C-alpha cells in the first residue's frame, strides 16, 4: 500500500498536459471487439483502469498491446473465453461495458455484478433491459449475468431510458451497431465521451446519428472495420488542475482539453470569481488564481451533462472552503457522494451535511494538515487539493483509487510546484 505525503502552501505555476479521458477510452477499448481488424487508440492514459480492462480483454482472447508511447492497438479476431472474472469487476465497474459489443459480435458473454467506487447504488438494470429489448436472453445467477443473443443475432429496437444513463447509452449504441434493423435510443446521454465513442464507431463504418439532443438512431450494419482514433482530453482531470490553480493562487495552463466540454464547471467558476482564459481552437484553458479576487460562495446542483457533473462536486467543495460566505451542494445523481466531507472536516473545513445529498460549506476556512483516507476516485482528488492549501503536512492513504483515473498525478503536480511524495506505507 502506498500513501501521498503533501506539504501545503505552495502556489502552482506552469503547464499541464491533460491525459486522454478515462470515461472515453474504456468504452472505446470495448468497441474494438466489434471488428476483427486492428483498432488503434491514441492519447491513452496510463491509469490502472486501462490496465485492468486490458488484462480482462486479453483473457477473453483480444490481442492488446502498447505502441508508440500513448497508443494502444487492439484486435479481436475471436473471443474463445467470453468471461469477465469477479476480481476485475470489483475493481472497475466499467467492465460491464463489454455486455453490448460482446453480445452483438460474438453472441454471448458472462459478466459479474460490477463494483467500482463506493458512491451509492449504480444498478445495471438499464443495460440488461436494453439488451433484452434487442432480443438477448440474460439470466442472473450466483452473482453473474449469463447473456446470450438469439439465433441470427440482436435485432433493432426502441429503447427509452427512464433516467439518463451514460454507460447504459453506450452499451445500447455498441450493441446496436451490428444488430439487424434500426435501434432508437431515447433519453440518451449527452456527454462528450458518448459523442467521442460515436465518432469512433462511425469511422469504423457504423451508421449512427444523434437526431436530437436526447435521441440517437443506429442502423445496424453487417460488419465494422478498424480505425485509428485519438481519445479526447479528460475534462475531469482538467477540472481538478483548474481548481488546484485557483485555490493555491497560482497560474496554470492546461493543454489538450476542449474548454467547450467544461461549460457548467466554468460557469460556476465565473460565479465564484475564478479568472480563466479559454481557447477552444488551441485546446487550452488557463486558470489565473494569482489574479483572482476574493472567491465568492455559490450553490451547485449536480445534473446529467450539460449540467454540473457529479464528478465535479467533490473537488469543487475544496474551492468552496476558500470562498466568502455559505455555499451549498445538492447531489442528485448518487446518494453516497458526500462521504469525502468527513475527511475535509478532519482538516478543519466547516461543512454541515444536511442529509446524504445536501451539504453546506462555510468559508473562507483555513485548512490544516491531517492523516486522511480516500474512499473513491474523485474523493482522492479532493483530498489532494485540500492538502495543497493546508497548513503543514498531510498524509493520504488509499491512493490506489486516484491511480484508477489520474495519470501520474504527483509527477504533474511536482512539475508545477507542489510538494508531494508517494511513499510505501
């Protein structure tokens, strides 16, 4: 087990290259199983979730290899062992994204009930129901989903999600690409990562249209080909470093991120008084914490994209501790995503949790170094941010959660002036 030791108080200045998006690349790796031709993904982040899925796909029979630094080459000629072990699913919920592509290409797959971050109930009922609408037979037994396609393969269907589901949308799109007939997906997710997956599939020969914001139509084709695709920048990593620049009163230029994907976050930043300069053509965002004035309290409510993302609220809570007045967070997506506030309180934050979905944060409040523990990926980023401005030294355990989604976060922070070390516990 490893820990981060962080001494706070240093302003962050310099440039950070934003890695490829975790929430895009995992789905695009799964999409490679839709063809027997090679698929090359570029700008692939070096994170543990990619390593886990790579191992799972290798066990299934997919050839996966690194190439030219940040590239990954995948080729799914066959899948002699269409089975995902429980150990992998417990580490990474996104393994369930193999349901749709494996069913439509190979006709069967066995998947365990997925795990991932402990942030509340995240049922896969929507995924299962979507596949069943397309003719699949899915039986849940002893913790595993045994899924099989009918003779002749999946067929197009009308699918309407009762609430927006990002991975549910992606699984349905992936399954529909090779299904017979046309699939209509209503109340589909709007996230940039979904559209990046669609762009990749279209390059492979899929026929997919987003005919309106929440409606996607997919006309199934007989086969897909290979492609060479560059993964879009990770907006969640960009948001983390943007907050780091703001709270440390630094000046940081982020490269490799489309500011257009950060609309809700930048709108909240504007309300709080954080100065920034966005350049969509250059894929850069500069955050000028050093020239921002007194931060102002604000209220946020998490919503599906293009609203304020649930993944943003935990890191934003650190910025709120430094704002003048009382801020509030209303979490609408997951019911257990305010657990990180307990660790912030250990560091001196003035936070009142009203219930499992509401919190009030009063600032500005000086933070102090403490020993704290990480429970999930975004909470990990939150505690790192808090430690960067805390007086004294903080020791953070559970950093394996951070490694799931952030590529070499301590090296990037050190390069812009942070005092952070990774040690063996």
